[in-house]
């Protein structure tokens, strides 16, 4: 349905129980945590740590794609800990089912606040687990866009952007479908129900106000970079850390032109780029969301995990 990001996360798949520990793997503890943003909005997350508490590699914050619940990233988070990460935090953005609007909250829920408020709060919560410890980041789609407006991108030593792109509708391989479905279907439906609905194929429900912001950005050739309330141009210019952009060759939304439409704004960062293809796996498709599915644990994940935790070069289509 949409040009900017995510769509179609099966609720059943996203919340299924994690796979059993592999033989010899580091036992992983999962703890549900709650924490507040600077403006007082409460968020829910899951903290992953080693049972023995002896891991020393960077902590990792995983920031979701739009409509993707934090449970979608459980297997990858566990794999990071099994490979030595000190702690991994996944979290749900404000207004989504697991981080709902609190009683009495009357302020508008803005999509920009998923980065400015929510990501910033998640960084502080992860830092509190091991103050001052090295921190890396992984962001899928919107989670990669959010880095430039989170307020403190330099807290990360490096950041991996998975299927992250400029959401301008013309940059995708399904432009007219996206334009029509967002403007002629999505806006009326969300205005009526106050949220996105399951039949829209967007994964978890998001507030109508967020969908309105997202649609407005996707209608503009510079996405959110000309929105003065976001401040993206200024924020992106402050990012100087190493970035790894991971694209999928069969991603209808994250096309090379859409990905480069985002990366050009990280003008002061050291950017490496890799494109993953289904030919690298035994599966017929990866797609926009597929990278984090556990079936790619042994094929697509190892090089990316090595880059996130140890800054090792990534092989593949450059």
C-alpha cells in the first residue's frame, strides 16, 4: 500500500514465540521494560541480555519500521546477544497497540515524535543498562530515517539502515498504487476510524494523525526534508558516524533511487552500501520487511551482525 515503508507484517508471525536456543548459544534473557519520553509519554520495550551478564560488545538499539511491532525483531535481537552484544533494546512507538495513548493524553501524536521523543527515550533507556558502554543502532525503514532527527545520533558508534528510503511516491516501483491507496483510501479510512485498519495491510495499527503526517511527506518530492517542524536537513548534517545501508534487490519500495534519495541527506556520514538478493539465500523473496525473518539467520544475518558489533566489512553486491 505504501511507498515509504513497511506494510504487511503478519500479526501471527510477528508475535510468535522465539526459536529455541541453538546448541552452544549464549542463553538470552528477555525483560519487558517501560520507560517515559521527555514529554511524559510511556513506551514499552523488550530488553535482551545474556543470562551470564558477561557480554562486552556494543549494546544495540533496534528501531522499527512503521507498522512493525517490536516482536518482529526478537530473533535478530537474540542473535545479537548470542554474538556478544551487551544488551539489545526493541521498543514500540507511541500510539501503537503496545505503547498506547495513556488516559488523559490529549496532545496530537506526531510521526516526527517517533524519532524526536521515542527513539531518544529508547537510547537513554538502553544507555541506563550499561552507562557509557558503546552503542550501535539498527533501524528498519522509518527506523533508519529516524537517526537524523533523534537529537543525539553521535551517541551511536555506527548505525545500520535496513530498507531505509525516502518515502516520495515516485521513487518506488509501484508509484500510482501507492499514491492512490494512501490518499484516496488511507486518509478517508483513518479519518473515519481514527487509526489504520487491518484490511489496509499496514501491520500494526497506527494513529490517524501519524498516517496523515506520513502521507503528506510521501506526497512531497523531498519527503520530510522540507517540513520545518521536522528539522531533518539540519539534523542529518550532524550525522558523521559510519553508516551501513542494506537494500534488497526485490524491494518494490526501497528501490535504489528511493534509498539514495535518503542517503544523500546523510552528507557528512561515512556510508557503505550493500544490496542483498534472494540469490544469496534459498528463499525466493526477501522484500521490504523480509531481512529480519529468522529464516535468513544463516545467510543474510552473519555479515550484518559482524558489522554492527565489530565494524567488519560486509560482502555482497555493493
